[in-house]
């Protein structure tokens, strides 16, 4: 029998779920600056990604170097669920912040907070199952659901970017497995009030669902009290899965250290995922995170104060921009409606060329082409002088 493509090169198959998943937005945005030269007197203001660009403070860099040179274990596989000392320290730190009972058996260390989310979803949902994601959503959450065959159910938010528990209740089906909240929010910047978080926890518990609470940016919360009361419930581990990242707190993005706080029974299942994907989180990064927890409390308080001051500068600046409407601001992000007669997915690359400003369009954070009049401003890497320059450029920009 003849082969109709004998002698021709054949292409290996592509998994449908991967093929149907959107491309990484930050990588798309980087392509907009390819081939463009920005003069020294008008450098690019890059507000596309929520990642510190400065290195860790000197003391932490010294601790990392000492781990490399003096700690043989830093170069070996470690326990799948993380360095025991780090698990213990993060448990104690979490208990202090929230006033609840958390110990090392509730903590797993992951290769970044994105992996923490993937691991949590992998233990909760499979193809055809559903999770509720408030919109605008964090695009990597949506991407992982798409890759996994899990349906991300868009949960609308109001003009202040707040989701409604009653609306969420109406969207729960027999296939729903979890509700996901991010606070302080990415991309919106808003902080969900403690009572709202508690209401979602009650809803999840009533329906036998997990509440995945991504608190990557909790170290930059504007409140001095506990961000929510969930850990005060002795039975919190029945429902709550908390995600955390050391990357923003200690500028460890390249070292990939995140965490999951959940029931010990859940972590037994998460261990299967972690062992298969990465075996363990990077050992040097874990040692850096531990050093940070032990030594950088005062330094981190200063970082928080500076980020909140930048937030205030963005709020003030946008208030003075004709036609721009601030929807939310906090931690690393502001989210706003723009006034231009151009959809945001066209406006964003136009601003690169004409204003030397790189931001992400709202279409990257909403389904079905929505968000055409919205922009995310990741302002954390711009100092207050840079934010003033940003406002000047946006004021002058007129497509």
C-alpha cells in the first residue's frame, strides 16, 4: 500500500489544549519593542510586567553567595515539599500575620507561585471541570486552566473590580471545583475587603469547593492588620488553599520560590505533582527566602512604604489625565479605562512607538475580546519621577 506522504517531512502532533491556549502576554508585548531604538533622552518606560528589576539587597546576595560556596546541600535535590526550616519559618510567619494555627505540615515550597497555582488546580480539577475566575483575570491562571482542559468560568466584577459572592453562587455547577481570588489583585490592584474574602470562603465551604487565595502581593497590602480572617477559623484547611511568592518581597524572581499553605492531606497530593514536574524548588532560592524571612522585616517594610507611595502617585497622576478613569490601584498595579478611539490591543503597541511607554491591554485579561478600553499599568518599577514622566507622555499621546 502506498504512503501518500512518503518521502515528505511529517510534523509531530500538537496537543489540542496547548494549541488552543493563548500565547504568553508579556512575551507578546516584548515583541512590540523589537527593532525600536529609544533615545537616551526618551527611554522606554516599561510597565508591562510585575517583577522587580533591582537585585536583592546586599545582605541577601551575600547569603546566597555563601550558600553556593559553603552549603553542599544547596546543590542537591531536597525534600519535594521544601526545605524544612523554610516551611517552619513560613508557617510561623503566616500564623503571626493572620492570627491562626499554621504549622510546617501545612506548607509546601514551590518553584514560584505560578507552579503553586498549577499544583493546586492539578489536585482539584480535571478535563471538563470548572473553576471560577473573577475578570479581569491573571492570564497565567487562565492559561493553566486551558492547558489542563479545565473550564475557567468568568466571574464578572463591578466598576470597583469587586466580585459578588451571590453572582458566584449562581455560576456554580456540579462540575465546579474551586473559586480563585487574587488579592491584592493582579491585574486590577484592588484589595478585597476581609468581609468579602470571608463571604467567598463561606460560599466555597457550603458547596464543598476549594477557595484558592493567591496572595502573591500581600507584603504590599495597604492595611496594617490581617488581610482577611480565614486562618482564625480552626477548620480553615477544609476549604482554604493559600498561595504566596517570595519573589516580590525579596527580589528573588529568578530564583523561583513560592509556597502553598493548605491541609496536610492536600499536600500529600501536591507532592505527586511537584515530584513529577520539578522534584523540588531551587535550593539556593529557598535558602535566600529563609534568610529574608529571618533578617529583612524592616527592609521589607521600607519597600512596602515606597510601593504604596508610588501607588498614590499613580492615583494622583491619573486623576489629572483627561478622559482616563482609574478602576483600581494597589500593590504593583493600576487598572484604568483609556479615552482613545482605538481598542487597547492596538493602543498598547501604538504607545510604544509614539510615547515610549509599554503597558498591557485589557484584552489580555478578559475573555472574548473584552477590555478594549482598559489598560494595566504595572507601576512598581517606576519611581515617582518616572511616574510623573509617564503621565506627561500619556497626556501628550493622541492617536
